[in-house]
C-alpha cells in the first residue's frame, strides 16, 4: 500500500484502517467536545465559563490586531509586486528555456468563463510560444463539453506552443469524481503525448493548475519564473499566488462578496506566515516534483492542498510553499437568485472545510514514516493544521453564541453576581475594539476593487463598504457551521464527494 496516496480509512485494512478511522474522528471530536463542554459548564460552572469567555475575547482582540498587521504587510508586498516589471528582472537570468504547462480542469463551465481565462494567458505578457496549455474536460459532461473545447481550440489553440484537449473517462475504479482525477489524467496525457514524445527537459517546466475561472494578472508568469530561478532549492517548492475574487465582484451578492474577500485576506496573511502556508486552489509547482510524486491523488476532495502534504511527506519534510505576493482573479460564488447563491456558498465553504481530511492523512503518514521525517517540524505542521480547523469550526460560535450562555443557564445565583452583570459589558467592549479589524478589512477591500463598470452608480461602492457589517453573521453561517459539518461528516465516516461550485455572471 502506498500510504502517500491514501484518501480515506476505507481504502486500508486491519490495524491501519482502525488507526486511520481514529484519526478521522479526532478533529470533529475535539471541536464538538470543546463546544459541548462549554455548554455544559455554562449550566454547572457558569463562573468558570464567564472567566474563560473574557480571556477568549482578549485573545480574539489580540489576534485581530496581529492578523491586521500581517494583512497590511501582505497588501503592500502585493501592491509592490504588481508594479514591478518582472520581464526586465528576468532578463538578467536564463529564463528563455523555461516552459509553462498550464492545466485548466473544467466541468460544466460556460464558454464565456473559459474564454476569459484563456485571454488572460495572452494578456499576461509571457511569450505564448513557451506555453503548453491543456483544457481538461470530463467525459461525463457529454457533447457540450467537447463543443466548447473545440471552440476554444479554434480560437486559441494556434496561439500557444502546444494546445491539447484531454477527456477524462468516467467511472474509473478507485477514482473520486472530481478535479484531482481530471487534472491527473490530463498531466499523464500531456506527459505521454507531448513532453516525453518531444523530449522536453523535466527540469525546465513549471506547472500551473488553475481553476477554470482563474484569470492571471499581467506579469504572473514572469513573476513565477523569476521566483523559480532565484529561490534556493526551487524543485522542492510550490508557488502560491493570492486569489482575489474580482471577475464578477460587481454582480455578486453582498454576503458572497464578504465571504470571498475574507478568504482573500486569509490567504494574504498566510503568505507572510510561510511556515503555515500550504497550496490552495490555483497554484504552480515544478514538473519534476509532480512526476516524482506520480501526480495528484485521484481519490479525495481537497486535491489543491493534498498535493503539498503529499510532496512534504515524499521529500521527507524538505518541501515548502513559496509565496508570490502576486494576485490571480477568480469568481465569487454566484447563481441565478439569492437563495441558490446562499445554498451554493454554504456547500462551497463546506467543501473547503473538508480540507480537514488532510489532518488524519498527515498524522498517519508521520506515524508510518517517523524514522525518516523531521519529527519536530512535522508535529508543528500537524498542530498548525489541527488548530486551524478547530478554530474555524469553534471560534465564531464561542464568541457569538456560547459567550452568552452563562447568563442564560447560570441561574439566579450567578445572575446576581457582579461578574454576571459585567460579562456583557466586557464582551461588548472588547468586541467593539476588535471591530477595528472589520473597518480595516473594509478599507483594504475597497482599495483592491477593480474599476466600477459604467452601469453601476457610486452607491454600489457604498454598499460594498457597508456589507462588512454582516461579517459577524457570515463567519458563523458561512464559516463555522459548514466547517463543523465537514468535520462531523468525517468523524462519522460520511465521506463527501467533490462538489463543483456553479459559476454564473
């Protein structure tokens, strides 16, 4: 059994299977234990919980300030990088031999969305004769996918060094129907039909796997090339841009914009904290590393982050993510009406929360290969992941709901205490101070806005600023709850399939 390709416990047998199931149970068990313990103690020991809530609110305030500082530094770094002429910087290096392989997995996306992403490649500025572009379609989508693919081929195919349409067969045994299986099939096809056939140098190919709605900002590939050519040990690194959801920002619903911007800010802050950075969504890596690990796993949902954890374990801890501080533009979750958009956004966040499946994967592989891995580094990585998913599922619920339970459940004895009377005031005061983070987020998101289309008035800008007032609600409904559901499903062995977020403009 290749443990680095494990997707879930049911793929194992015997003691390995039992161990992996226990590890799948752990994240959800920890989150639920935290919430239930606080609820129970709110009744039996309300004083304990009250002091805990005050301490937690102070921690939250300090965290908001700390993250705000990180966001500010990341913003300035990104703005600086966007203004740099990366081609000029590359001219001092031997960049002419570097080829870029770009894979676009697609499933039921409109021709409009696909065209915009391809046009972004042409507008990037990197020589298109050094680009190999793959449009990876799913056979299960039917003839419509092939029709769109042929239109793209006719319009864009001759503009690149190589263009290839791959068709991922349906119902391959052992595969989960999703993006990972599609792009793995595409990579193997291009390896056989182009790279190996024409003897391309594996060491001079960079692979970018982009969600189909990804539109690169001009200069992305020169920035990526420069980073690759100047960073130490470049073959043991992935390269992560910052996702900014601007493609349909003016049309999207306000709550979806807040959720998308919050994700952007989180990714910006992670770029500063490289020790916590993992690959996410659209990213790049070397062809050498991708071939070494035998491409993406085809049996799990969170393929974008799993490729990093797989590489980290494969290279015995000697693998990292290099932050690019450079944006790519993507779509905000949006559908035909507000109700469907809410439903889709919840499902999207739940799928992102399913990234918790990487926690048991990482712990399991450390246990199996502890003699070959840097244990201190791997334990640190495990703790960061476990803490991150636990915080995602519990923090907003603790602040927004559980923080008030001592007053509700504490009874007359507690409610007659000075502590009971002061708890709401202290909590409210700390949270009002913490609102500086919300104001800061509103300012940064406004500065990042693309030019307003002529069919929207200035009032749209006002709405985009005021929309941040609903952040305390969105981080519960479209943050903590779907994350907690994902952990609960994993805990119960109710494995999720890959759900493709519908894209509409």
